[in-house]
C-alpha cells in the first residue's frame, strides 16, 4: 500500500469517527440540556417531562410487566399488517399485470384511494370491524397495501422489453414469463418496497391504536395524554423510536442480504 | 426433402386510432439451408416487424412461412444480449431449453460442448456482469444455439457494442454460423455489415415494405473483415446505398 493510499484511508476513517462523535454529542447535549432546564424549572417538567423521569417511567412500566405487553401488542400488529401488505400487494400486482384491462379499470380508484387520507376512514373501520385489533390491522393495511402494490406493480411494468421478446421467441407462456423474468427481475423493487412498507405500517398501526385499543404503544401515548401524565407519553414515544429504528434496521439487513 | 425456408405472401398492418398502417406488403422469399441473408431497409420500414413475425412474437395477418414443410424452430438474437443478471452464465445459456422443457442430458451436454468450443467453459459459473461485452454476446449466441434452431434471426445484433468489438463479434458469429451451417436472416441498418456477412442482401422499400432488389454477394473470403477489403465491396455498398434512397441533409 502506498503512503498516499494510507493517508487516504486514514482521512476516511477520521471523517467517520468525527461524524459519530458529533452525532452522539448532539444527543447528549439535547438530553443534558433538557434534564438541566427541567431541573432548574426553566421548562415545566409537568409538561415537558425529562430524560430521568422518562427512564424511571419506563423502568416502572417494565417492573409492572405492562411495558412488554404494550410492545408485543404493537409488534404483533405490525408484523401481521406488514406481511399482509406485502403478500396481498404482490398477489394483486401479479393479477393487475396479467390482466391489463383490469388494471385500466381500477386505475382511477387506486389513485383516489391512494390520495385519500386513510385516517378519515378510521371511524367507519371501527364500526364495521369492531373496536378491536382487527380494526387496527385493517387501518394499517389500508395505508401500506396501496403503496406496496403500486411499487411492486410499477416494478413489473419496468421489465426490459427485449427480455420479454426473448422469452416469447422461445415460445414461453405467460406463466413462464412471470416465473423466469418478471418476478425475479423485480426483486430489487420488491425489497425496496419493504422499507416503504414498514414505515407505512408503523403509521397505520399507531394511528389505529390512537383510535381504538386497550394495549399497545399508541394506546400508552393516548392514555398518558388523557390522564395528563407526560412522563408516560414521552416514554411511549421513546419506545416507539427505538422499536421503529430496530425494525428499519432489520429491513435494511434483509435488503443487504438479498440484493 | 425441401431444405429451404419459404416465406410466402407475408402481410402485416398495425391499427391505430388514426387508421391502419401497412407495415409489410407481400414479402416472398426462399432461403436455402446454410445461407446467410441480410435484410436492409430504411429505419421504420418494417424489417423488424418481419423478423418479429418469423420469431413468433408478432402475428401476421396474411401469409405463412415454413421450413421442410413444418414450422421452423427459431433462434432469435436481439439488439442487446438480454442476459438475465440474476442467473449465472450457464443458467442463462440453458434458459431456452428450460422454457421449452427440453433440458435433457443430451441437450445440456451439447450446451457444455458449445461453451468449450467458444472458450467460455471457465466462465460458466460466473455472472453476466463479470464478462466483457463480446463474451456476453457469445453467451447469448450459445443460448440461441442451445435449442438447435433451424433458422437464426439476428435483429440488428451487436448494435449495442462499440465499433471494434462489433467487428470482432460479427466475425466470431459468422464463423460459428458457417460451422454449424445454420440458415440465418440478419436485419441491419448497417450496409457494410450486411454486405460483409451475407450471401444475399435483400433491399426493402419504404413502408409498406416490399422487396425492392436482391443482391447476390460474391466476396470469396470466409472472413467478413477481409470481405470489407475486396474490390467489389464498395460497388455493392454504393449500389445498395442508392437503392435505399436515403435523404441526407
């Protein structure tokens, strides 16, 4: 390795270290300032809570056992809505791709449904599905399904024309073209739709829990607001941040592994 | 046995909202086994449609084509190699066999032999992106030859390559076609390529295309690059250029 190459690598490493230090520094600074200002009563801890209070709340929730119940409930809803969204999105995308007329027919409805703020349907969903976990999953599904459906479908449409011609010249059937070309060729878009899907699912699940729930992180936040205990609200948000970060990292890992 | 490919009275139209567009108007052609026929014509004249019909990708409204009194097995080579990046080179090569459910031991052995013949056997387990442009074209050719086609269709092949590799590959492909004695139809907008490779050059008129003229090419070399140096090469070139009636400027 030449000296210049070593210098170059050193520079890159240094840059990475600086970025990490500054990032951690920002978090510590904010948390520290927050704690200090509430301690000195510059910020009212009753409204703003504080890092130490949040930690204490999380610990006490963990001791009472309800913390894990909330996390598992939310996680359960996320996993179901997420897999349903991807699975159904994939199947419907195939149907639309294979049946062009159908795709043309449903196109304006999909656009309408896509632009509609799905929360508006919340009350109806509750009445139809009941005030239970089903309503939450339907809510999340409404939000994530159309996005993943459209992403996957557009991936299918983007398939290279010459490759389709090639398979046709071999006399391939529609099913074979799907199996050998369209589906494997869209792997990249399908996997990148996972990322979009997970964030959409999170929005849907938390929104659903805001509307109806007796358990879950969304419930925790709403419950905290109702009894005006900002410690619980903030604890819920912190847990949610950690949970979504972990889920996002898992999806990123999957993406790395399969691309 | 009738060893020619017969193309009889092929007609083709496209229908748009504005009306009917006649693309091909009554094409008749007989091609002997092992012959290389190049089809040239101005762009948009319908030559690719003709190839599409022979390849079974497009339907024709009238006419038919047959080889030894049956529908020929067609090998189609497109403008780019169209290799699937997620399949290994070997898996790409047997794609046609798999689709036609002909991936028998015998046919697979044939494919492996082709890999050896074209010095690609070391690369069978590599992926397309690890190969040079020329190598990819050769893999595409193996994929086409694997199904043992009666007729090979080349649709502006190699046009995605730079000039140097294009000459080299067309020379390669020429040798392979001659060796395997495959009847070949080549569609090209490059007159020089057509003249240097083909036994006959068919000039098509503008849309709707008809056969305007057919040239027997008598350049004696077995090497298309050397063909370009022959005295008559330029004569053919100029004559065909005139026939094409291209408006320049």
